[in-house]
């Protein structure tokens, strides 16, 4: 099992979600990491092939140097890069302050279209995208046989250091702890692409 570390409990909880859900990529021919940057999520993938998609060509190159054999594609999520995968991951891209919020629904639609029939899509959004939540939910309900939606985000900002994994694990086991002063993020796990 692979697990990334973050001093922020909310982000550490995201890495726990992925440690739980990404082993399902083992049956996939192609796994695609959209908004991958330098491919830090590559170790989560168990698919036969890995495709990293990001707008920043320099970060993609750094990832390819580290993970040789990976396919790197420089593209925006809103554009059709022409590739499809059985397992698609896109985390922290919508959260990024440089992501244009008005492109939220188009990006979610693009992620769904990148997912092969029968495939899985995992992504998260943040509070800045919540105005589009109902549109995303509708789009996903039409595109996938099953959509699991987890609201979380307590302790998104503070870095609590080595206590973070313990707090995140408590939030994983006790969902009410994920709320704090209100949900800051939503994690989507969509399976059985129609």
C-alpha cells in the first residue's frame, strides 16, 4: 500500500481515501492521472500503463524522469487530449487557485469522457466549486452506474505536523469529524462508466 504524507489533516484524509480506493486500478489497462504535475500520485496506480496529463510541460518532464515508461501529455483538462483510460484520477486540480472556477462543469464533463466504459473516475472539488455541485452530481449520475460522494475538509488549513495522520485516521473512522466548521471539499468515486 502506498500513502502520501501531509501535515494538513484534511489533505492527509484525501491520501487515506486514495490508499483505500486506488488498489482497484489493478484491473485497469490504462490509468490516467489528470492534473498530475510531477506525477507524485504515480505510486498509487496499479494499472498496466500510466498516463500523466498536466498543463505544465516542465513538471511533466520531471515526472517522466522519475517514472520512466510513463506517458506524459501536456493538456488542459477542459480540452480533449484524445486519450481514454479505464481508471481516471484527478485530485487537487479543482482545489488549485489557478484553476478557472467557471470551467468546473466542463472539466468534470471532460473527466467523465476520458473514462472508458465500465471504468472508474475519482476526483475532488473544493468549496470554490460548490456553486456547481448540483450540475456535477447530475452529470455524474447520467454517466456512471454508481457515484459515491464524501464531504470532508475539517482542518484544511493548519499544518499540525506528525499529528496529521492520527487526526486523519480518526476522521476516516468517524465521519462526523470530517465536517469541522463546514465541509471544505467533496471526494467523488464514480464507477461503472456507462
